[in-house]
């Protein structure tokens, strides 16, 4: 852990810089995969499976009976845990359903905003080292609540029973394909995988590169994603053993995980590091965690106020506020994905089951992007209705502005209506 | 106008296809501009101005006094019109401010969603053939209402007094630079133009290409934009002279404007075309309108229901429902940017002054994207707070799921807290 004992605002940029990950040639390779899927459809997907996974699936779609059958291999306790998580996530995401807006801006002029589900959405569920069944919940629950008509999920081949079981709990079609080619298939469509209008879900560098390249062509995506991040702000009410555990829970994600501790004293930093040193020995993924911790950062801030400033500058994906009056401090947070208050709110609660979404903007993107919300699966449509009287009142404004923009036909559309109103127009 | 007298769903794709605009070499040129701005900052901007506009501005920022002074060259009637438009747009966009959400998902577990303004936003105000002062209102009003701290606007050199005056009405910095280089400057920052977190506003093919390329790098943008579109659904209550005027108001935007009439009888189509033929002669921009009308489409649908299906398939930017019980019909609209109901709601009302936003998704992007709303200038941050009792109740779910995902440190962050609670932890 790199320790910074004092920091001034002019140094924020340099010290809080995230490591740039450059994977040589990745962009070109991903661009070639997208091109192949676009031109070759299913046949290209099969070729890619042969090249990358070494085997070609008989069919990409996992039949529903296979998903359901997987449930018999899943432990009852895990099933209960998943049920509990679903309940909490559903409760919070249900409350997020956007309300329609309707106002009369002037007498006779009514403007409204209605929310409609995005009809076809694609969910990417990563495989890799750990089967992320929680990602199924974090994407499928809001998609279902929003009312999306066609939900499809792609996950790499070899999904374990726990993941298949979790997928079986939602009304959607599931395809056994991963990586950049899965994103390309959901964005562009193939014979067997439907084209969707928006693609959600985290993934590795290949998946992210594919999402971003397709976003450059207009594909709607949930957010740009990168290595996971945690910032912990700790004052003297923080418990070093708790926050050490939190830092490690972030570090075990991968060697590129970003871990930052901002404490109000060197004592807290030292005690936390000691604790982390003890706890890391017991972790099965200690080698991964060690690599991440080696690149991590501890900053001694002047006070909680400066710590919050640092956090707003950094815009962390996850932010734990282990400070006095954490709720009040949270009122000053301007940029973050998800915030965890107090001593009994570990980040892992939000990863699984508190009810909040764990798909969050990383890499400083929290400055402009939100984590997944229910409205991310919807779009707003504005509707306006004007009466003849309303149009008469508004006409001067429209005519003046159309005149200034030299758009005479725009003015004419109003003049036609107010100059010669047929008696029987409704 | 191409007339289709009968259409079946299998033909929607072919008949409703939008023309693909391919500008040879545009992508490469734009990519080179972005690269130059990224590497050269202001100096690169100056060189680009010299190459493209033939002259280099002394400074990019337009001093506030110059904006304010422009007001003395603006007609009082236009000023009143702008005031009226501002009032209506403000009323509607104020009502859109998202409400925070807060629920207890389980006893002791509180999850909330707060909305914070995006701190730094960039607005692109196109110049070109017509000075789009309305675009200033459509972007600056929601940005101000959202509470964005730093708002900057870029507009091509040579802005007329009307545009400068409109810009002077908002608290923001204005820069005299246009095209792809303006987008690159707002996304990447230069010595004189601040880097922003999200870029809004319409533009020509160069501007759009720059927005999309930078979106591929994670820049948040309002939406992909392309040539403007209008679909009109008309039954026998529609007035041909009104909808002809609407079609022409769309057509005058540019030769690539998309105009589609879907009527329930050939009589309506014929009467509308006759009217359009008469009205077009009186338009100053008739040559532009004529080109757009030549490529436009009229479809005779079996009934209003099929017309709505066609519209949902096409996902038009603007949709006029000139039908009986238009409000009821609007309830079936799944994909559209903005909808105009009845005989007295011309599209030009929404372009300027009804209160709705005129920056809307084109090219079928309305299937997944919204037009500009106030919340487009904000992001959602989730906050959770768990009590010790709450964590005890939730622990089994977290531990089970962390176990299934083989993330032991995630479990440990919970175990640390529930196994040995120091007496005095708050």
C-alpha cells in the first residue's frame, strides 16, 4: 500500500490517477470480432467459439428445462439466500419506477413525460473465475420491473448449476456465449440471438471494449465499465478490522482492483494495514488480493471534509463512509456510484442483498453516469396537446422564433391552423 | 413522395428503412481532429480554425459583455417570444426534477437513491444555415434547473446577435468554436476550454461523428443524433392543409430530413399531397423542402391500429397523431421521441415554445434513448445504511451468495462485523 501522509488539492490529479490499462491490440481484435459477427451471424459465432473456447456448442440457446433442472443441484440455503436478495432488490427497484409528469405550461398547453420500457434488452452475465449469479439479479430484476418485453441473457459456456438456477427464476431467454462476440450478437443480432436495443452488465476488458465500440455506433449501454473500485473514508470511529476486511473484499476481485483508504490519522492507516496483513493470510484468493493491495493507496487527510473533497474528485465506484454522522457526510457526496454508511454497512452487503444495484460506474465515470436503476430499462417520451385557444396564445412566440431561425415552414404550420380554422375541426 | 398503398408487417423493415448516410472518409477525418485537439490543445484548435474557417479568433471565449451588448440589436418582440418560451420550457423541465427514493428493504436496512447534478456539462449550439437559438433554451434550461455547476457552450464563429443574446440569458461560459473540434475540446479539455463530463446538443455529421467516437471512449452524451424526422398519423379527422404544413416544416430542415405520412385512406394522402404542392411554392426554403419531400414516404394503413404499429416499428423522432381520440391512441405509443396530439398541436410548437424538449433521438434510437430531460443532467447515487441488527438478519444471504461466487473476503467483511462487535461501536 502506497501511503501519502499529506495531500493538497493541486496534487489530487497526480496522486489519485488510476492506472491506465492498455492491452496491446485488444481494440483491433475486438473490432474484428464485431465485424465477423455482423457479417457471418451464427456461423461466425460458431467459428469464434471453436477458436476461443476450443469447442462449438450444438445450439446457443440453453433450453428452459435445462435451467429449471439445474435447481435440483442447488443447495436449499443458497436458494433461500437468493430469494431474500431478490426480495430486497425488488423492493428497492420497484420504488425507483419513474412517475409520469404532466403539467399545463400555459392555459391550453399540456406537456407530459411518459416512461415506456425499452422493448428488447440484453444482459451480459460474466463467467470467468467466479460465477456472478448476483449479476443476474442486478440486471434481470429491474428489466422485469420496467416491463421489458424481450429480455435475453448471454453467459459464457460452462455455467454452473447455481447460475443456471438463478437464470431460471426470470422470464427470459438464455444463450451460452461469452466475450466480445456475445455483446456483438446482442447488439447486431444473429439467426439465433435476437438484436436488442440496449445492453447491460459488467465484463472483462474484451466485453467492455465491445460495448464501447458498439456504443460508438449508437448502441445504448448501461455504462462504461472497468476494474472495480472501493474508497473508504475513516475517522477515529472506524474499526480497523472492519475496514481492512472491506479493502480486502475489494482487492480479491482481481489484481487490477482499485483500493483507496482515506483516513483522518496515520494511526488509523497503520492499524488498518496491520489488520489487513493478518486477515489476508486466511483468504483463498490471497495472491490476487495481495497484488491489488500492493498497488493500493492510503491517504492521510486533514479531516473528514478534505476526505470528502478527495472522494468527490476521485468519484469512486463504491464509497464507505466510516465516520461520525455518516448520513450527514453523505449529503456532501457529489460523485460516487454507491455509498455505504457507518460501521455495519460492508460493501459486500450491496454486492448481493441489501437491495441496491451493484452494477456501477468505475474509472471516474460516476461523474456523469449512474449505476443501473430501473429507469435505465426505460425511456421517456414527451407528449403535448394544445387547444386552439392555447395555440392562439402561443403563436406569437413560435412565429417570432421561427422567423429568427429563418424557418418559414415552421411558422406556416401555425399560421395554417390559426388563419383558417374550419368550423368542424375537433 | 413515394406512396405505399398497402403494407404488411413483413414489409415494415424494407419499406421503413431509413437512407444510410455514408460520408466517405468522415470518420477518419473526425478521428484525426480529435487526436489533434487531444495532443495540441488550443494551438491545435487555432490551426483547425485556420484550415476550416479561414481565420483564427483572437480568443475562443466570447466575453460576457459582448453577449449582453448583443441584446441591443435584438427586436423586443423576439425577446418577448424567447421569454415566453423560457417560461414554458422551465415549467415543464422543473416538473421533471427527479425525486429521491428511500425505502427500508428489510428492518434495519435502508436503501436510497439521490440525484446529483453532473458538475461540468458542455452544450453544442449549431450554427450553419439557421442560428438555432431554440437549442440554447433546450439545453441550458434543464442544465440550470439540474444545478450543474459549470456549464459551457460552444457555437461556431459568427453567431448572430439573436443567438448571442439568448446565450447571455444563462449563467455559463460561451466559446466561439464549432464542429468536431468543439466536441473534442469539451470532451478532452484544452488550455482555454474546460473538460466537461457530458456533452449535449445536436449538430451536423461531423459533430455527430465526434460525439459518437468520444462516446466510444466513455464520454457521456445526450444521444446519438442524425437527420430530423417526422411521422404523421392521419385519419379522416385530420385537416390536409395542417398536416401538409407539418410535413413541409420538417422537410425544410434539410434535404436529408425524413418525412413519413401514415394515413387511413388514399384520399387523405392525395389531399395532403395536393396541399403540400400548393404550400411549398410559397416557402423561401422550397428547394431544400422539395428534395426532402421527393424522398419522403406516404403509407396507406388499414386503420389507426396498424398506423400505430408502423410507428412503433419505425420509432420516429417526432410523431403527430392527427386522429380521433388522439390521447387514447398515444397510450399505445411504445417508441417515439415526442408526440403531438390532435389538430392544433403542430410540431413547430414543440420545436420552440410549448415546453417540451426538441433535442430528441432520431434514426430509430427512440427505441432505447430519451430526448433531453432534466435528469439527463443528473446522475443517481445509491446510498445504503445498515444497523447491526439489520446486518445480522441479512448475513446468511450475503454469506451464502459470497460462498457461491467463491469470494471469501466478501463473506469475511460481514463475519468481522457480526462475530466480534466491540461494545462501543456506533
